[in-house]
């Protein structure tokens, strides 16, 4: 997943969008997501994810940052 930063738009991240089938502007954030559906284990199953959302079509992709 390659990303480039263009100087024309401040903080714009351009990545390949699978839906648009081209490089588009994306908003990118890091989020802590809970992986377990069980409430008693939820506090122990939080992991960091990179979340990228296409600014053209709205497609959102997530990538787990830990390979545990």
C-alpha cells in the first residue's frame, strides 16, 4: 500500500483506491479497535489499526498494525 504526499493539498495523502481503480486523496487515521465480541475479553483485545478513507467514493480500508 503505497502513499504519496502532494504539496498542492496540505496533509493530503494519495493512495491507490480499489473501488475508484486509481490513486485518490485519502484521509488516514490510527484507531484502537476491539477485536473480541465477548465483553469480558474486550479490554484485552484492543489493537491499533490504520484506517484509510477515500475522499472520492468513501471506501474505507483497515490494516492491523500488530501482527500478534
